[in-house]
């Protein structure tokens, strides 16, 4: 990327001696949605607050369109923020909430802008409603409209869907992505849910202990995880031990060796962690890793089989009729990833 719209350059933030954000560098293209994904305490909210200007970094920079914002107060950044609990003003209507940040406009211009932004999030008809008389999904759209009203250059969203019940989340997710894409606003959002990050983000950045583990489009993270942490955080997978041999082959036991995809610096003879996704392993009548089916979890026409093997438990996804609890089976793999055991 030659001229990214938004850049985080080696951002670092310490609270006492604790490094909440540790030399974090990320670029976002204009109009893209970047997801910050990571477990609790990995520095997602702190990163968002550094972008918004609610915190200042100890070192590093936040740059938008070539402007260094790192030391500017929030009001001077032209960055909009949607808070996790929306923080709407309960005694105000939808339109009053959305117009709140537009005090410098005259009434006519303010009304025009409020109407336009409410249309963009499909809330035009509810402009006069008190926000207390809205559903969770509608409140979320008002919060987005309020953040967009002053025409920010970047929109930040902290766990934008976590307040909604699961049935609403999926449809709201699609609507939110469609709206942001239509508006073309460059956005950064925080989530600890892989599914949400994958569904909303053009790029997904995985954070761990304040550090960037990997950034890329969802399929790349899923298919080419750079570490065992990313591999297991962004999808289902079983982890077993093996030993790396010549030619990207890992030995599981005396009878079984599998071709592997390697990540990180690995040397021949090294003990490795092997990660295999349930859809990348199958039952075979031929040679393979032997095991016994312990549990079956049905999911429509497919099922997840927990297979106890000499190398540890492995989860296999297959058709419901492929095996039953108690069966002795053999396993063959399509794709296995090898990681250094030092990187657990
Ligand atoms: N104001 C603060 N003072 C001291 N420590 C803080 C402060 N804010 C955050 N931290 C610490 O920094 C680390 C990162 O916190 P942060 O809130 O950014 O994590 P997060 O990824 O958003 O987690 P969650 O998913 O739980 O919201 C945590 O260890 C947290 O305890
Ligand atoms: Mg947080």
C-alpha cells in the first residue's frame, strides 16, 4: 500500500507497567472496514481510544490522509465513534440525538443533514420518536447516524453488535456492512467474535497481548494462519503433537506421517504443534491415523465426530452416516498446519 488512508504507526500505550498496545502498525485503505479481533484484554478498546483521541500514545502515530493526529484532541480529529452501549441521550428524539454534534450549523442546514444521514441508515421515518421507544437494532442505527452526522473521515465502532440478541445480530450485521459500504466511510471496529469480524471486515487484524498477530482478509487468516493462536482463534481446529521431517512432512507416530503447511521458522527434527480443521480431515478405508469415535454432535446433514486417537482427540466433520459412537476408524487429512511448539 503506497498511501493508506489511515495508518497506525508503531502505536504503543502503557498503563503503569502494563503494555496495553505494543508497537501496533496497521494500514486501512479508504472505504475499507478493518476489524480488530482478539480476546479480552488484548488491547482492542485501547487501540480504538487512541484512534479517537481519548488516549494519547506513549509512542507511535495515528495518521489520517497524511495528517498526524496523535496529539490532537478528539474534537479536532474528524473521527466518529459509536460506543458499545450507544450512549444515546434518552430524553431526546432520534433527530435531536443525530443533530447533537451539529451545533455549528444553522437550523436549516442541521435539519437537512440530520434527514440525509437518517435516510442513509434507513431511519428517516422514525426521526420524531423518543430513542427510548426504539428496538435495540434501531438504537444502534441512530448511534451510527449520530457518529456520521458531522461527516467524519473515519468511523470507529466498539463491539457494535454485542448489545443485540443473537437472532438480530446476523441481519443487523449485514445491514450495517451495507450501510457503511454505501456511504464509503473508512471504518475500524472492535469485536471479540470471529464470525462478526469475518462477516463485517474487509481486513481482520488479530490482536494478542496488545500485539498484532496477523492482518489480512478473512479467507487468508483462515487458510494461512501465521500462528497457532490465530489458527485456533479464527475457527475450529484440533491440535496434536508431531515431529517435523524432511520435505514438509510431520510424523505423528511410527505408522503415520502427514504432509503439512509450515508457518514460522521450523527446523527438521523439531517437535511441532499440528492444527487440522474439522472439514480438512476425513474417514478412510485405507491407511491412516487410527482412533475411536467418542461423541457425535449432529448439525443438519453434517455431524462433528470427536475421535480419540493415539495423538490426542481430533474433531472430524462428515456426513451424519459416516460413523457412529464407538466405531473404530482411520483418519486421512487434506490440510494440516505445523507451528513451532514455542509459539503456544
Ligand atoms: N485506563 C486503564 N488503566 C489501566 N489499565 C488499563 C486501562 N485500560 C485498559 N487497561 C488494561 O489494558 C489491557 C487492554 O485493555 P483493553 O480494554 O484495550 O482490552 P480489550 O481488548 O478491549 O478487552 P475486552 O474484550 O475485554 O473489551 C487490559 O489488560 C486492561 O486491563
Ligand atoms: Mg474492549
